[in-house]
C-alpha cells in the first residue's frame, strides 16, 4: 500500500517550490516594468475576432 503521507508531502513540497518560482518571476517582471522608460512601452493591438482553437 502506498505511503499517502509521503505522497502528499512530496506533492506539497513541489507545489510550494513552483509557487515560489512563479512569485519570483512575477516580481522580476514587475521590476523590469518599473525600470522601463515610458517612451519604450508598446501597446499591442486588440484582436478584432476571438482566436479560434
């Protein structure tokens, strides 16, 4: 029979690691946005029709 506590803790640790990495990436992107001069900002056009998959 599988050790469910070990399975849970393994998954929990991996989830926590992924969340920390996503938060770090978000913070890095926010810092880049804050340090980018406004004259370099580019507005992307809004699609006229929804993208079909």
